[in-house]
C-alpha cells in the first residue's frame, strides 16, 4: 500500500511539474506599463545616474540590451518561453535575443552570459542565469552582470554586483513577472518591478535585424 501511495504521489508531482511547464511555455506580449517600487539610490547610484545621457548612453542605440528588465518591458515585441525539465529558453523578438537558462541551483552559474543574438554575439548586460521551480513559479536568478541600465529613460543603473531575481507565475491567460534587483552599492533597498503579459500563442517572432539608431527624432521634436 505504501509503495502504491508513493508511486501515486510521484505521478502527481510529475503532473504538477508538467502542468507548470506547459502553462508558462508559449508566446507572450506585454500588457500595460507595469509598476515599480520606490527607487532609493545610494550616493554611488546617484553619481552614475547623474552622468547618464539618454541621447548618447542608451545601449539600445547600439542594438545592445541595457538589462533584462529593459527587454521584458518592451511593448509590441513578442516573447517566446520554452521550458523543459533541464532548460528554459526565452526568445525575445527585440534585438533577436536568445536566452538559455539551465534549471538547477547556483552551481549552474558560469562566467559566460546566458544571452546571445542570432549572430552569436553575447550580452553580459543580461547576466548569467540559472532557474529553479518552486510550486507553480519559475524563478530565474542572474548574476555577473555588465554595467547597464534597468530603466533607460531615467538612467537607473545596474552594476557587476547586481543580483536580479525574476519570478514568473501564470494565472489564467496572464503571465505575471516580479523582477527584483538587489545591489547594496546602487540601491538602499531592493528595486521591485512588476509586469503583466497576455498570452499570444500563434504569434510569430520576426527577425528584428537591428541596426544602430539615434535620437535625431527626439532632437527635432524638442527643437519645435
């Protein structure tokens, strides 16, 4: 009888894990601007922000992701998630980014970035990541970031000591992501961002084919 109970519980655990995978897997589109907690910068964080110039320092101008939050929070650009027992693949239409994240523990972390584009260029601004499953939540932890910007419009920085934690949960046809940035050199308390995505299965990811841009349109707008 005990063997039968353990076998049944094992099947139930596998079913729950499979359900979580099939629920999160799919294509998603950003729904609304999301929310953020109070941004409490340290003196060092304020110094970096004060030296930021949107019109020349935004990495997006050079087809470079400024941070993972910048890529998640891009409207009208589908994101495809594929989850298996050992790996999470996230394909972002923006900049043709492909993110491969092993499922396990901190021992899965390497010095190599988890994100590349279709040309094979790697992007440490997105960090090195590993994932774990807790209940119905997929949790991604990233470290080893290059300097970048969590909010490019305001120059909210990230640094090599930044730890980013993304918690992905699905309710109905909505994907909820809670994105927490921890860095005592930059923030007096963790910065928490929340995003919501609607399911868009069947939506194709087009090639972005990014080329270097500029803010000439912004200068022209403010000259009038």
